[in-house]
C-alpha cells in the first residue's frame, strides 16, 4: 500500500512540475491530501496490527 502512495505522490509531483503557473496553495493542498491519506492508512494498519498482537497475547496467556 505504501508503494502505491509513493507512486501516486511521484506522479502528482511530476504532473505539477510540468504545469506552468501552479501556485503554492495548490501544492500545499495536494500535500495535505496526501498526508491525510497516509495518516488514515497508518491508523488502519496500526489498529489491525494491534488486534492481531492482542489475539496472540491472549492465546499465549491462556493455552
């Protein structure tokens, strides 16, 4: 998933560099959007990982 985000980020930056007259506001909005997507992905992954480790921990404590 992270590689897809990197790919999207790279394509976005290349596209923006090709366009003339792009303002700093547009760059900032795109970076904020990317940051929100990354935070959501990390939060979801963290929740899933925490749940898996909790199940493993419970299984080890109660054989």
